[in-house]
C-alpha cells in the first residue's frame, strides 16, 4: 500500500527527482501499450516490425504499422498524468524526465526537458545516407517514401531493437539515475534494456524508488513504494499532495 504523506516527506528533502516513463503513461490517452494483452506487440512480433531487419524484409508492412500508429497518436491527447509530470518539473530544484515513449505526449503536455531514449515517431530520416526527411508524410502511403538525396527508403526516427540508444539521452538519463534522491518508474514493464537498467541503477545508488503501475513488474519487489494505480490518477494525486504541503 502507498502512503502519500510519507512520499511527500521524502520529496520535500529531495534536490534531484528523476523519472522514467513507458507506454503505460500513454495508455489512458488511447495509445495501446506493447505488452498488455491488447498491446501493440500482441498482434505483431516486435522483432518483425521494430527492427532494421524487419523493415528491410518487409518495408511495406513496417511502414504501414508506423502509419497506423502515427494516425492513432495524431488523434489522441496527452492525459492528466502527462500534465501532472509537466507541472512537477517546476516544483523541484532539479527534475529529469526520460521516456521510452515515441509519441511526444510529454512535450505536448508542457514538459520542457525530455530525454527520448527510443527516439520519436514524428521525425524521419534516410536508412542509407541518414539525411533527415523533412516533408510531410502521407499516412495513406502504403510503402516507405524514398530519400531525396539517395532514393533509398525513409524510416521513422525511433530506436529499433538491436540499435544503440541516442548517447546524449541515455547519458543524461543515466546521470540522473545515479544522482537522484527519488526515482519514479512509471508505466513501464521494465523489460526493455538498457532503459530498464535505469531504475535498478538509481536504487543501487541509494535513491528512493517509486513504481507507479497497476500491475506487478520485475521492479516491484525493489521499489520502496509501489502505487498500483493508473498513472493518470496517481500523478495528479501526488502533485496535489506536494502542492498542499
Ligand atoms: C540495444 C521504439 C544493442 C520503436 C522500442 C535480442 C535481439 C536484439 C536485441 C536484444 C535481444 N535481447 C535483448 C535485447 C536487447 C533489447 C531488449 O531489451 N529486448 C527486450 C525485448 C528483452 N534492447 C534493444 O535492442 C535496445 N538496443 O540493446 O542495442 C546494441 C548494443 C551495442 C551496439 C549496438 C546495439 C533498443 C531497445 C529499444 C526498442 N525500441 N521502441 C517503436 O516504438 O516502434 S521498445 C518499446 O518497448 C517501446 O519504446 C516501449 O516503450 C518499450 C518498453 O515497453 P514499455 O514502455 O515498458 O511498455 P510495455 O507495454 O512493456 O509496459 C507497459 C506497462 O505499463 C505495463 O507494465 C503495464 O502494466 C503498465 N500500464 C498499463 N496501463 C497503465 C500502466 N501503468 C500506469 N498507468 C496505466 N494506465
Ligand atoms: Zn538517403
């Protein structure tokens, strides 16, 4: 069981608060998660779709899958959990938000300093020469558009399985995990590495670890506090408790 008063007391003494979010934070905005029974991967095999090999062997299928997800994200809105995190950013001396999500909902909700560990689904670049592709994407295109420089395929600016995470985002998120007083792991199954290492690293370095997730994860037994609520309910409650101190 969680105790918001105890959490507020710990937060009141904190200089740096760090956060890692996963697909669960966007679930209540209408974006399917990856591993829940009705999740994105449930219908597809992640290695088949979210990897360079998958894209090269079936560019049309992968391009259409991203088109479908872009369409869903364009119709959805950030939820109360995103907005609460954006407000929390201003309540602490230092606040670091790292996300595995590619939907940019944290930024749309007003978070200014977001470390995108798995890239974003909005931008695109060339698979071959790396040139950014800046034109509008037609979501009805059934096959990937071609690069204007070398006419190879364009791809979404997400990090695929087997690909390195952007060094600047991972370094910033790792530094925050190593130096924070409180670490929130929110809406993630903590199964995808190296992002999943961050909460463990924070805990090892002595941070107070809070997990917000209605379900159990491999992190739950490590957490100092487990809040088994949807993030869109838990985060506004935490924000209110902090503001009412
Ligand atoms: C790397 C972008 C190596 C794309 C994503 C075999 C082959 C290749 C690699 C590996 C391998 N085995 C292991 C690996 C490493 C691999 C990995 O970790 N695999 C896992 C599956 C074991 N990692 C990688 O490949 C990474 N790169 O290792 O590079 C390397 C090393 C050196 C040199 C070169 C290369 C790259 C990983 C990034 C993959 N890209 N996304 C896209 O989106 O299309 S991963 C994808 O999973 C999303 O980013 C997603 O966010 C992420 C993690 O999932 P979660 O966010 O946790 O989502 P999930 O559905 O799992 O969980 C949701 C949770 O929310 C649940 O717990 C649920 O209970 C909870 N929830 C639900 N509703 C709510 C809620 N919580 C709160 N409120 C709610 N309302
Ligand atoms: Zn090119």
